[in-house]
C-alpha cells in the first residue's frame, strides 16, 4: 500500500511540474528597428540605417553638401514605409534624358535589399530601370520608369538598378 501511495504522489507531482505558474506582466520596451537604410550611389557606400524615413532623408547631408533623394525602394507594395526601405542618394539630379546611364547600383545585396523590392519611386528627374541579376544582368524592365506602386513581374526580384 505504501508503494502505491508513493507512486501516485510521484505521478501527481510530476504532472504538476508541467503546469506554468502565472507571473505578473512586465512592460517590454524595444527600440524601433533601424530599417530605413541609405546608400550613396556615387560612392557605393552605406550611409547607415535609421528608424524613420525623416532621419533617412537627413542622412549624409550637410549645409554645404546636401544629398538628394534619387530613388526609394520599398520591401512592401504601395510605397508602404512600415517595412524596410532603401533610399538612394546622390549629390546631383539625374539628366533629363533616359538615353544615358547617370548612376547605378550593381549589387543591391550589398545593402540588404537583394530580391526585396516590391514598389519604388524616383525623385530629382531620375527614372529607374531594374534588373534581376547583378551588374545589370538577367531580365530588366522594358524601359525606365519613375515609379511603380506594385511590381508584378519583378516583385522581390531585383538585384541591380540603373538611374537615368
């Protein structure tokens, strides 16, 4: 009889060990993600990642040398800034013609944006042409575009871009 009670007590104790005991809730504060990254198209260097688009817009600029936003890539459709962005900046606007290459990024993966673009827009007279391969290889847009709210054929499939 003693063995039976001891075995039963052990079984009950083992079963209770698996129960979670509620503890008072603690407020968890986490810093916002620095998901809005900026790159200088002229140097090919990252200018850092920021927690807001406003901070990304200020990145790299000084009073004497303001950098212009030339293009912004979004990892969500509809220019949705709740996801990650890659802002492309330069010291000068693009030329009015799309018959020439003004600037380009040969490897979006270097900035954490390979195969992530779902929408984009351009600024300062720039138009963008995207490619599925690095160094403007693979399939590309049929023509330069100034914006695309929802990339269809090229959604999450761009690895390099040209600006003209």
